[in-house]
């Protein structure tokens, strides 16, 4: 009767479902069910609607975790098939000049465990220096491999009309894109910049200033050797580098980037206490006399020095000492200029005091005869012409 009274009452459906659940649980858990086999009617035990399983949630992607330099297992060794030693600067360093020490421990500027080449403190050689022989060859030479790769990329030489069109498209009135070559010369990361420019244009304009312009021939030879391109225009320090007919941007060589600039090694002193063949008194007198001479020229900061070598050679025809004013330049810059003059003129360095370069022609000086100098401007009218 109580149940009928409750059912007759108009209660909210939520209350009825709660009462029905209570009675069903009480009937099953009490002893009356065992004695009388009482089961409540189906109306008093409403079925709970079956809800399907919710859709499984998508797994969230793990948060981005930047690679750590300390985690050497997460990175793979980068491999490059370029057939030359990786150096920070190719024009300002020479494999023939040996250093006498290092200013730092031997850690790779490419990052620890990121390149499959060993960093010797100066360069990353193409062949492991610990390996004494490679395929039976004690001293592997990559000259033939470099020339073969360059010939495959270049293809047929350009005609005069094609060359003029490419040079015209690289002028300042057509494009502002260019690569600046400064005091560090042709650096390793600059090779990657050149290939990135070649993805959008067949030729790239390169502006050279500073210390490397003393030897423009060295810059041009290293550009063509390391990039496998060809210089099709040169006027002073302005170059136009062509990528080649068979160049494919998607097949460009893989160039691992240097993350920081390595410290320069220690080289022997440029200025000796006494000049070879002279006494101490003669050396001191020559230094004093050299600083009082009128300056041959004054070098501007980050200027173009391509005509400096012929100027010094011409001055040696009249005077045995030449002074070059370098006020305003960095100490390392005019020391590098003096080192280049010593090898190119050639001459003997006397002093770097008071931001001056004083050079001596030597006792047995003979002017160069029938020597082809690297002119400030070169014409490429003949498609088969090459740099001297």
C-alpha cells in the first residue's frame, strides 16, 4: 500500500528512481527474499539507460624539447662528401703554415658529437688523421675529385650573351641581394649562404672588402674551388659568381654549419729582434729611419686594398724602406696585411710600431720581370677564358 501511495503521488522522476533503487537493493540484501522469494515489479526497478563507451581521446603530442648539447645520443653524426678540409676561413689560413700552439682545448666548433670529422684545433680534415692509409693510398689527393665535380656542375661554358644577361641581373639597380666578404675572408658558413642564394638565382653578387682584398687572386681561386662555381665578372672587389648549368638546388652539397668561431692558433712572431743579415744596431737604426719616412699611402678601415702590392713594388724601385700608415685599423688587421705583403711582394717586415707597417726590400732585391699582376678589372668576353 505504501508503494501504491508513493506511486500515486506525483513526485519528480528523480525521486522515484532513487526510491526504486533503494527498494531493489533492500530486497536483494534482506532475508525476506530468501523466505518469500519476493521480487519487486519491473516498474519499481527502472533500467538505467546504457551509455555507449565514450570516444577514446587522442593521445597528445609530447611537448617540444630542444636538443641539448649535453645529450650526445639524441643527435646523429652529420656526414658531408665535400672533398676538402673544413676551416673557419679558407682565404685567411694556409695549410702550409704550421702553428706552434693552441689557445684553447680541441673542441669542435660544429658542436660536440655532431660531425663525423675530427677537429684538430685548426681544421676538420676530410680524412681522419689517425688513419694512416685509405684504400692503399698513403696520401689521398682530392684535386681530381674536386675538378671532376666542378666540371659536372658547370657543364658547357656560357656564351657572351648569357654572361652579360646574368651580370646585368646582378647589378645594384636590379637587385639588392649580395654577400659581403669582410675581414675574416671566405668563411665556412659563407658557403651555405652562397648555395642559399643560388636556390633563387643563377648568379650571386659578392662584395669583398678589408684585409682579404690584398690578394684577390686567392679569393677568386678559393671561391671557385670550394663552391664549384665560376666567376663571370670582376671589377675591383665586386664579383659575380655563377652556379653552373647542371646545378640542382635540391642536390646541393650538405654543408654543416659552425656554431661558433674557434680561436686562432698561436703562430711564430712576425717581427724578429734582429733582421737576418743585420746587427742589432743596424736593425734599430732602420726602424727609426722607417718611422720618419713619408707614408706611401694611408689605408682606410674596411677598404679595398687590391692595388697595395703593386704600389709597394713600384716604391721599392726608388727606396729600400716603405712605410704604410694604418692608423684607425685593428691591430690584427694590419698585422695580417704585413704578413701578406711579406709573401706577395716579397719583402722583410721591420716594425708595426705606432700603427705603421715598415717593410724593407732586402739587400739582394731584384724587381720582378714580365710578371702578370692580378688587375683590378677583368673581362670575360671569351667564354673559354679562365682566371690567371
